[in-house]
C-alpha cells in the first residue's frame, strides 16, 4: 500500500497542528507550561473539536490520571483529527472513529487511496530515498552499492527513453519475435515451450501458459517439490470471463494495441491481431479455477510422478520442460520426479485449447504478456499509456514521482539490501522488543481461548494447542541484516555489468529464480532469514506451510505502534494485527495445516462441522453487507478468511490487553479526550483502517480483494463483539450491538 505525496502531507500536518493546539487549550487548565505554548499560536480553534458530550453514555466521568507526554498529545491530536464525534458510535462506529479523516483528507492525483498504511509507507520510502541518494562510499557493503546503482539507473529516464525501443525489440527478437511487429514472422519456427525456456534464461517470468515453480511439499514441509498451477493472467479472471462485453477487457485490449504500435506495429495489424490474442486469453481464463473454488487446499494438492503426469497431461513434455525451467545440470530430473498439480482439469482443458489456437495467435499472446509485464521498466511514453490504462481501475490521473517509483522498485527487487540499509539507519530496537512482548501476550490469550472453547472436542483441542504453541514469529527484521558480509553474500552471483535498467532487473530476477530452483534438493529451512518478507513493507503475514507470523519493521511504527504511547492504543492497532495473523492459522484455510505446516485433516468430524457452522455465520453476515459508495454486495465466501481472522484477532487483542493491565497496572487517559482506555482501544483499532479511496479503486477492491472494504471490516467486527458494546454502553439491537453475533474464535 502506498502513501500520499508531500503536498497532501503538508495539509495533513496543518490540520493536525490546529487540533494539537486545541488539545493544548484543554491542557492549559491542567499544566502551567501549556499556557505559554498556547500563546505562541493564534490559530482559531477548530469547530470540529470535542462536540462536547452529545453521547454522554460513551464517556467516563471520573477524574483519572492523564498522560501529558508528547507521544500522548500527538496520539490525542491524531484521534481527534480522524474522528467525527457527532456520530453515535453505537450506530456507525467507523464514521465515529474515521469520519473526520474521510472528510478532511484529499487524495493526491497519483494515489488511489490514502490510509495509515499509505501514510506510513510514504514516510518509510522518503527515509529510504535519502540513503539511496547518498554518494556511494568505497567502504560500504557491495550490496548497498548494487542497490544504489539500481536506483540510479531507474532514475535516469533520459537514457531509458533513448534506448527502450532497441532494448525491447532486441529482447523480443531473442525470444522468437512478436508476430504483430514482423511481416515475415515464421510460424513453423515457433514452439511456445521454447519461448518459455528463453524467458527463464533471461530472468523473465514464464507463467502466461502454465505456472510452474518450486515450493514446499504441503504433505511434508521439510521437502521441496515442483508445483504446477494454472496460468497467471494479466487481467483479473472476473473480467476476462465476460469477454469483450466487459468494458475492462476492452480497456485492456486497447492498451495492448497501443503498446504494440509504440514498438513499431502497424495500427491496423495491431487492432486485428491483439483482438485474437485477447480472445485467446479470455478462453484461457475460462478454464482456470475461480477464486471461490480455490479455498480447499487438499483439492489443490495432487502429487504424482512425472511418468503419471506425462500420461495424464501430455500437453507438457514434463522432463524436458522441468530441465529447462530448473536450468541447473547438477539437478537430475527423471520420470520418477514428483510434481504437485494444482488444477488437473486446467491442464486437460489447456491441451484442447492449444490445439484450437494458431501459432501466430499464441505467440502474440505470450509476447504481449512479456511487454505488459515490462512496461514499468520502460519509457516515459509507455508508462504514460499504462497510467491511462490503470486510471480505469484506480482513478489515478498522475504518475508517481519518479523517486518514489524507483525507491519502491529497488526495495522490491533487492529487498534484503534495502531492508538492511533501512533497519540499520532508522529502525528502533525498542519497537522490536515491544512487539515481541505483545506477541507473547496474544499467544497466551489465544492458547487460553483454545483451552476453554466450548465447541471443540478434546482431541482436536489438543492438536490446536500444539499448533499454537509451535507457531513461530519473526518480528522486525532478521539479525543477519546487521551483518554486512552476509548481506553481500546474497548478491554474490548477481551480474551487475550493465547500465541498462531493464536488463539489470531481469538479471536480478534470474538470480532469484536460480536460487529457488537450486533449493529443490535441499531440506526446507523454515528459519532461512533470506526467505522472510521485505521489512520495508507496511503489512503483516501468516505463512501456513511454515506455521509462522511475520511483523516486518515497516509496520512497527506510526499509528500502528509507538512504545512511548499507552499500550491500549498499541494493543488496538498492532495487537489487533498480531491477533489477526495468529488467527489466520485457524481460519477456513489455515486450519487445513497442522503444527508443522503440513496439509493434514487433524479435525474430528463433529468439531469440523462446528467450525463450518460458525464460519457460515461470518459468511452470511458479510454477504448481507453492501458498499454504500458503490452499491456492490460483499462476497462473504472470498472474504471469510480475513473476517474470521479479524473477529478472532480483535477479541484476543482486547483480552490480552486486559491481562497486560493486570500485570502492569491501569494506564492514564489521553489529554482532551474523555474516553476510557477500553474505548480508546477500539478507536485505535478503527483508526488503522481509516481510508479515503477513489470509487474506481473501491469497485475493483470489492470485486477482487480477499479483504472487505475498511468501513465494512470495522463495522463487521465490532458488531460481533460483546466487549465493544459493553465499553460503549450500546443498547440492545443498536446497529453495532445486534442480538445475533458471529464468533468462530
């Protein structure tokens, strides 16, 4: 997720200043020093302020201790900025907690959405940019030199614009040519498999026909195995299956036509041949499995030998294909090798589809996917056309500043180098230690919940507890990020002898692919520090095959975590995120894996049925939500995993905080706010999901994302919590306190 540009940041800071001063006026009655502070500013008090006590039942009246530290004052200012106190929290808690944010925030032209995630990401990228633009030092690690070179090549748009045509057409020619560009293209020389082999050697993803990759054996997570899944599509399946009747398919088609013309194609030829190419992709999409049908991991796991695969799915010459994909003579592939076929019917149907498709159309499709993927690394002209295309999906009307685009891309392609550079320069170890403490509290509470669950039988409960106890956690960053020699070792095989941005990008991708295939014969190392997620990403993760959660450094800051503010805010924000990720291990998909991350049916039938019953309540609940902005119905099936994790995560975070208070004592309230610590816990949770987004983006989010929109996400989870209703004194059958509530965990 991304942040807003500096223009929007200034507006945000100016509004916060007004609210900060308003809090200071309140404090003036309590601290003499604040009076002097207030006299420095002659800014009118915002009418937004504390609309007093329009909902007295929500406020505490006893005079308790108030936290007056800068962190507390800033937190109070942010909460006041975000909220709309005129709204009854028991009727619309999202609008109560985030209405001010939505009303005040302006979305920059280059952003589709603005939220605490994008705000935090922007701050992080700005910090990373500063170090990337520092002169290269002869004594700094080689990895940092590579990172800075990559960033500099990306920033050199003049050279990219000058060379892009020759670089792109040269690559296309080396792959066998893009027929739409060549009048004398020879079909008899084309074999789609040979093109995939050339892609692999060049570092280009070869996923447009079939998706083959090395990964974990889901039945034995100590081993690796070759996986084969359905093709990766450039446009979401939900659009493609509608064909040219879908306006987004038409936008996609027009975009491909224009890209072909920019690379030298005749417009009339491009119009005709790209139509056939897109029609093929439409048919390809129709034989793929829909997202709703990809939630049963067992059905997507079909391990067999290559001999059996060759017999059942002759569309692929399995030994030859894998030898070329692996491209390592030290790894011997025979018919006894095992492969995990994700969607067997796809391969059967693919065979028939390819037999009905001309070589020219197939080649046009494959090469169009290469060009489509490479556009972000090409000329200003091609990227501008991409912006016009993306505008239909996101509503953005301006490209990202080049520095941000290059910083993001450098962090994505070289995550270990950029992560090491970032944490050594900016990240606080206090944040890491604080998050580790919170993880322990959340795990303890989750274990207590498992041990007291009324709908689990003892045998299943015992296995669930075992899984929870074995769940690993990676917090902040790996210690190896502080070891320059180890960071350099990651990039020792990378060829950086090029001054072309696109070529260096593909060189990096080649090294990444080489490493992943080389691990095919190695035992799975779940503690491999090089496999952890990028630490410069503002997000959190659960990996089912590792049975582990990750909280990168990127999310341990800002509104998500601050060790200097009261912990009721931290438990409501990052504590909720931790609980969410832990609960993913026991949602509709995570529950299919055991304590070792292996696919296993470890549930007794009665308890499994009870889980499905409780999960169905969540599905039905969210199926009944409709976006007030787009009027789209939420897909309760596709979002059930996230909704189960949300509901379980917030419950565990709340109870974990209560345990923390028992250990550490009651914390002071925030200045200028009459809310209790428990109420501020809920407000902090909602504040992490305050968002202002363009309608175009929201439409696609509801259609394709596994998460519901932020407003519905917040409303759904608080309406299922008896603790929320108690803390805000919500009347029975108020919107946030319905009689019927859903609870899985």
